[in-house]
C-alpha cells in the first residue's frame, strides 16, 4: 500500500509509479469516486467524444465528401491521439 502526505493546502501528489499504473500522463486528469466507509476509487479520466463533436470539428474543413478510406484514416488517427491540437 502506498502512503501519501497531505499538504497544508489539503493536496496530495500521486507517485509516478501510481500514475504509470493508471496510464496517466502529464496534463491528463484523474477521477475520484467516493465509496462507503471513507474510501476513494481513483481512475484515469478518459475523454468521451461524440460523433457530433467529431463531425462538427471537421465539417468546416471539408471541401468534398470523404471516401470510406479517408474516414477510416481519420478515425484511426483520432483513436491514436494524433488529431489533438488541430
């Protein structure tokens, strides 16, 4: 079991090995869920995009309809996290 120290501001810092275990990288977020008996459940916060947000994000950039191959390439890049920052 890992022990963390609470600062005077009420903050804790998760150790690097815990963040690796969760698959969390710098700048990403974690979620905490309160459980009975004063326990907490910690997990990596995963973005939950919608098809509407994807279409809205790219609709203004399209000059012609996409082929299935182009849609598959964009989808694969999105799942791989390669579209961030566009």
